[in-house]
């Protein structure tokens, strides 16, 4: 079963917030099939730690407007890979170097891409 309409609406808000803070190379993957704990992973690149924090904060602020709060947050201390778990939407804000190294898109390559525009 593909991602729900509600999760796609949260994705749209997160994408807008990330782009407003100049997030790059946004990729959303529908992980409903192999991963029972979420529906969509959004992966966003940042050029530096300060930008990564700004992107993560903007996403949290935008989703809070529709009463969606991150259940779990990780990585703000170093801001190289910030994970925001909103339940069915999980956002990975990654420094370019970490994103290249961990290659989440390769790991989840069998998952369909969700349009972000």
C-alpha cells in the first residue's frame, strides 16, 4: 500500500520548508513496503552544519503549524545528520559528505520515489 495522503501532505510542507532554507538534492522515498514504522523518508542535503540546523528547525516549525510534532530527534549536536521522526514521515537532513558516505538512496533503492514538486 503506498503512502497515505496525510503523509504526502506533511511531505509537501517539509519540502517547502527545506527549500526555503536552500536544502539541496531532496529525495522522498516511499518505504511502506519494506519498513513497517514509516511511510516516507525525506532526504535533504546541506552544505554545512549551520544550514543543516536551519533546515531541520524550519521543517519542525512548518509541521508544527498543522500540529505535527517530531516524536524523536537525533543529531543536532553535530548537525552532520539530523533525523526528525514525525511518525509516518521521517526526515534525514544530511551534510553532503555524510549523505555521500551513507548513501541512503542506494540502501533503499527498491523503494519508489515520491515526487517532491
